[in-house]
């Protein structure tokens, strides 16, 4: 117990130091990341994940009630029909009413569970009135993000080495920081379509309630709408090869203005927009004769 408390305290001191260190470089905080001693779902950051949490709670209560009811029946049978109390066994084998009841009631329970399950499946399946699309592609072993509605520039997202993480993004969790995050504006409904270039991968961000297996030759769809700015993390969730553990998913949610500025920078560096004069001066060396 003391060890647990001690390490939890150390971890939080570490987090605070990390936040201070990063504060100077970047004001945006890490919002959706796994935390020490986490056993259940983390907090939800999208409408889909809120509903996933709700369904999870409803199912847990349903399962709990059924389990307690069956346990009660077993205890009752063991006490009421014990051998010492019933020296002569009964020859009763059928009870039509009971048999219909124990068939129909579980069916009704399954229907009760199926209705919200299917509603949630279809709710998360397709984006309605999406502002734009981001195409996610899983590679061995990194992610690319394409922005087809913004000129189709592409961002490659690779995990930082531990040394680079400490230097560049010290407040990001170990083995989850990447060089280039997927960047999206807050509050906007964003369609996320996913595919893979080689083997199957899984684009999964727990706080978004999104877990899409991405498959070569197929396009799978989901959507997100995140209200809070910051960094959110997830991991590839299909065993995709020897560096499967080293292709984390990092999403940066920013304001609309910041997003537009980021898109412009990416478009310029992809040659989709003319570079700024200051960039040209720094990139093209003066001609010497
Ligand atoms: Cu993978």
C-alpha cells in the first residue's frame, strides 16, 4: 500500500515538473492519456465515447443483477432441496410454465440490450454533416494523415525516441509522443476514414471511443468531435508486426484559427501554396557568380 502511494505521489510530482518544463515551450496540455493505476475507462472526450460509457454502465448493472439472481437461486436450491431434508427424491421433471419463462425472459433481456447497442453502433458509424475528412493510413510502423478537403497534403507521424521526447515534449507520456500529431480543430465534426498500406492496424484512441481496424484495400469510417483543446493519445490495436508497440497515435486538438494556420504551413511546405517570401529567403541560397 505504502509503495503504491509512494509511487503515485512520485508520479504526480513528475507530472507537475514535466508540465512546468513544457509550459514554457507549449501551452497545450495533455488531456487524453492513460494514467497510473488506471483499471477502467478513462474519461470520455467525444459524444460517441460518452454513449459508450453509458452503455457500459447499463450493461454492468444488467450483468450484476442477473448474476446475483442466479446466485440466489443456487443458494435457495442447495438449502431447500438438500438430501437431509428430502430423503425421497421427487420424480418431477417438467414444468411447462417455468420452461417458457426461462426461455422468454432471457430473450427479452437480450432485446433490451440489443436496442441501445445497435443504436450506438450506427451512431458511431457515419459522421453527419462533417466539416471535413481526415484519411488515416496505417503503415509498418507509423501513421500517415491526409487532409483531402485541404488540398490533400499528407503528414507522417512517427514515435519520438525517448531522448527526443525528453528534449521536445517532456510532458507527453513515454512511448506515446510523436514528431507530427494529427491536428484537428475543436468542436468540429470530423470524419475519420482509415485504411492500411501493408498489414492490418488498429487506429484506437480510447478517449474518443474510436477503435477502427484499418485494412489494406478497405476504407473504414468513424467520426470525432472534441470540445477541449490539447493532446490525446492512443495506440495501434492490431498486432501488426515487430514494431507494433512503437506506432502510437497522437491527436492535437486546437482552435479553428490555429488549425487554419497549421493547414497553411503544411500546404506551403507541400508546394500546394506558394511559399512565403521569408521562407524563400531562408531556403534558396543567394546565387553567387
Ligand atoms: Cu499497427
